[in-house]
């Protein structure tokens, strides 16, 4: 069965304390993996799309990487404004189906 | 200017009622989506329309019926509302009809069924 899991469920960091979020997936026929950021009471905001193992993408303090079974979102020297829920989603080959993970709630403390 | 807008933002209603949620995008995109986010924050795609044509129709009760009068609008009508329908519903849009394209989400409609 197709599945997307994320860990940890919640993460508290001090400002400037770098860390990584994990997205693990068991999906047949992966075509891509997405990362989104969601602030409370708002819709998800697109961050990255990764297509193949070994690919990396960066945006400000965020860097996303992809292997054959998981993706990492590295946060370097986070700031309080990086506090949000980070969602990953996998895109299956068949039927253009996108499966979201449950998210990691990140809190960055000043 | 809001790119993807939804109305209403909050909707509280009784079981058995019929309700609609409206979505409009001013980005000129060809594809629009409806997602449901449950209390555990799982986001699940419900429908996808490309140029007013239904593309994705996940396993959703037939009480849910999307309607796309034009490619800038995708409304969601729900009949005979049930307690389990309580969730946040997000509309989204993307360009060119490909799921890989960046999807822009609306602010969500929080539906509470009493």
C-alpha cells in the first residue's frame, strides 16, 4: 500500500539551531516529491519539487534532498518565521495521484 | 489581489443539509483542485478539473459534486452533510494541467457539521 510518513511529528528548535525533517515513502511508480509549508489557518505554500534520487534544491535557509526511499528538508540556522507545518507529498506515475504525509510541525524559539 | 479565493471561510451547518463552497482563481490557470484536510491534518485530493473537464475523481462519496462553470471557477456542492464531512476544504490551481506544476492553494473553508 502506498504510504508517506514524516518524522518527527513536532520539532522545537532554538533560533540558529539547524536540523532536518524526514519524509519516508513506499510508493510504486514515483514521479516526483513535493515539499510544502503550511501556516496555521492558511493553505499550503509550495516550496520544492524533486524528481530523482540525488537531486537537491535550495531556497533561503531550506534545502531539500531526495533518495530512493526518503527525502530530507534541511533547515540551516532557522528563524522564528520558519515556524510552520512542513508537508511532503509524493506524485505517483499512475493517475496523477498525489499522496500527502501528515506533516512536521516546526517551532523555532527566539 | 488574492490569487485563489474561497467562500465562505467558515461554514457551520446541521447534519442533512446541503451546502456549497465556491472557489475562484485569477491566475489564468487551466487546472483546479479540491482537497480535504481532516482533523489529523492529512491533506487528500478529492477532484481535479482541467479546462472544465474532470480529470481526477478520488474515492469520494457521490454526495460531493464539483462544478466548473468556467476554468476560473470550481465549486464544491455537498448534499446530505454528515458529521464526518467536518474538515477544512482547500481549493488549488496550477498551470497547464500537470500535477507537477506548482499548485497555489486558497485559504481554506472550515466546515463544521453539527
